[in-house]
């Protein structure tokens, strides 16, 4: 499972003319589910999202996590994070999980975050979405449940 996590002062996602998810301060998380991901990958990513200390404390050091900052998460499914563009000019998405499996694990990550009293807003799985964000910092972190990077 891969995620691109960006600290934001606000973020939203639209499908057509409808805003389907929006947050103020928090994380915009683009999440890609791999074909061989399972419950342990969902837990690993959720724990990382919960535990990352990338908000400043009273001394200006990155020492606070998302709950301490009062933040929320906008969780967007993005299978293209599993794209492999090492060869040729067209990425291969063979490593991305098929729809039903990806949806289940995407929803599981959200449920795990919510179980820790974190507010989670969602994109619409499988839809063409317009994502808007105001990056804070900017601070952007790449996560991989298999610790490939």
C-alpha cells in the first residue's frame, strides 16, 4: 500500500459539481492499494498516518501528530500510485489491486483512522475527481506499507 500524505490547511474533492469531501487543517492522503496488500498493510498505513509528528509544537519543532493538531484526513483512492513507468512511456498498473479488493482496503484504512476518533472525509472510489488543497509548509511524506521507501 502506498500513500502520498500532504499536510494541508484545507482540502476538498469534487465529483462533477458536487463537493463530496472537505477538511480544514489535516492531511490530504492519496492512497494506492497493491494487488498483494491485506489487513496488515491497512494497519501499517493507518498507524503511520496517526503517528507522524509533522506539526510544530510550541518550540517550532515538528513534534505533534494529527490528533494533537486537531486535524482531519481527506482520504482519496488513487490506483495510479502503483503505476510502474520504468520501461516505455505508458505506465503499467498491473501492481494495483482490482476494484473490489482495493475498495475494501481503502475503506478499512478510513475505518481504522475513525476508530481513533479522527474525522475522515472521503473521495468517491472509482470516480473522476477534482482534488484541491492548500499545502501547509509544504510538508509531503511518501509512505509504503512494505517500507520500500
